[in-house]
């Protein structure tokens, strides 16, 4: 099992620059792009303010990395302007991956 956590880069600056209604629209577009990046049986949802979680029940690290790369690419393809970003002039995501195997015996809480 793998979990991908995604965070919109510099989202507070986005909200400050464009306003909360634009921020809500951005969140919806990013959520849609993430949803289109996962396959049947994989779960994607909002995890916090500008954070998203993707649960891949049968994925090893390599598979999860491929999904994370697809997510990042699909969000970049939205080409949402972000004039206040410290890293890019469009909205981008940062992702982390955690993978758990049956053999390692770690709990799901530890995975998150």
C-alpha cells in the first residue's frame, strides 16, 4: 500500500493575491486534476486546507512514484497563473510518498 500526500505550493500567497473565491476555484481545479490522475480502486481526496491524499491500496513505491508524477504533470497542465509563487509562475504541487508492505508490519497511522 502507498499513500501520496500533495500540497499546493505557496497557496496562502495565492489566496492573498487572488482572493478566497479564486482560491476555492483553484482548489476545485487541482482536485479534479488529481482525481483524473488516479485509476479505479485508488482513492483521492482533500486532506486539509490545500493538501490532498491519494491512497493506492496495491501500489509499491515505483507505482506510487508514477502516479505522483502524473498528478504533478496534470496540475501543471492546468496552467493556473500564480504571480506570488516563490517557485513558479503557475500553480504547482509538492508530493511525498509513503509505502507500506505486509512484511514491514507498520501500522496505517505510521504510514500517514
